[in-house]
């Protein structure tokens, strides 16, 4: 019987180097390899050489890649981030591969970015007419007082709660739809019964939900049809939460007065996508998570999860519960 692999593969990352991963793993006998690209065939070739674990950022690890990983010694897949919709959890669980994430590393950064987008929209900072109009006395009819208006949050977890606190400091009333939250006492957030109700009552709509089968395209043509206040849509969560065709139609019809998107589906948007040229749309390149501190924390904590699992220890942030690993650590 051949010895189990001692190599950890980095499929892709947003970091300058993999020194942190090497500092964490190499003293314990594990080597670190960075894939030359994240296209599926290259990743399959890298995985087929044998891997003890995988660190993944944005690369899709679909069923064939996860199955290949399981067949070539992989025991853990650690996501550099919060969402794990790019990893086939069902196959990983079937094959006994532990999947982990870092669910709480950038909560303040995403909340700050959300408010930055909201304020930029509210004050018309992304509209090219502001630059052309400096000193010319052009009126800005679309700019409304922020205090007293309503922000609707889809999802009220760690990020949503931080956005709510920041929004209240600007005088916004906060509504939220979150069917998984039972305790609303002391939150100073008004629960609503449906996404349509939230859209109908909000001047700003901000998404803070994970991407699942239930939440895919939670903002679609049906939800936007309920809009009564020409709201602005903000998404710093997952691109798949929003049907961009429906958003474009709502912007053209006036159902929406603007959109600010840090994430899209597809990502990045094609160069010729019509949302790119609209003055009522702000696009940022999936950077809401970033700060120097958050990135340093993310890189280290994701790698430490790999090490825990490879040493037979339970991870701090398991996403799935493979039967074999659960029995070993119970």
C-alpha cells in the first residue's frame, strides 16, 4: 500500500504568494503546490498527482473534480471565504472529504462596502453628470434625504446585523426577511414575511444571504414587480441571488432607480454587458471582503483548518459532516 499523499493543492487565490500556507503546513511535513491555472483540466491533472488537501477560492470544484480528489487521497477541502457554492458538498460528503470555510473573517469589511455603495447611490456619486456638472449649477433631482428612508435586508446574519447597525446610524429604518431567524428581540429591525413585502416597502434593498437552491434568483422579475418606491438594489453577497436580466428590465422600466453590485452572475460580467454602461449602476469587482487585515486572517485560518483535519483534529468551521470523520471525532 502506497503512503498517503502529503501535498496540499491551492487551486486559486487572491493573495500575493503562498508563504502563509507553507509556514503553516511545511513544519508538519506537508508540501504546498499552487496550480498553474484554475481551468478544470489543469486542476484535474494536479489532483491526479495525489493531494492530501485542497485550498480553493473561486475555482468551481464540481462533481468530477471532487470525485477525482477523493480517489487521489484528498481528506479536506478548505474554502478561502464564507460561501461554499463552488464546491460539490454532496460528493465531498459521500467520499468522506471534510469541507471547511471561514464564516466570520470579513463581516465588517462587507458591511462597510455595503454602506459605501448605498451612500454612493444615494448621493449620486457614480453618475457621470456629477463630474460634468461641477460648478455649473446642474440640479440633482434624484438625490433624496437618507434619514427617514427604508433599507430592506434579505438575510440577517453576521453581516446583515452589522449593515443594520450602520444604516440606523444614518437614520434609516431597517426591515429584514430571514426565515431562519427566530429571535428578533432587541435587534431594532422589523421582520417582514416575504421578499415581495420587503421589496414593496424598501427604498434600498441589500442582499446578505448564502446562495442555495432556495435563494437562487431570490431577486427576480416577480420580486421586483412588487417595488413601489423605485428602490436601489445592492448585492455584496452572491451573484446567483439576482436575476440580472430582471434587474436590467426593472432599471429600464423604472421599477428600480439604481443598482450597486459587487458580485454578479456571470462573474466578471462580459465587456459588452448592458449593465456596464448604465449611469444608474455601480459595479465593483468582488472586493467587498477585502482589507489587509481580513485577507491575512483568511489566508491563515483557511490553512489552519486544512492542518487540523490532516492531523486528525476536528475543524473549527465544518461545512459538512462526512460519516467517517464524524465517527472518528465524536
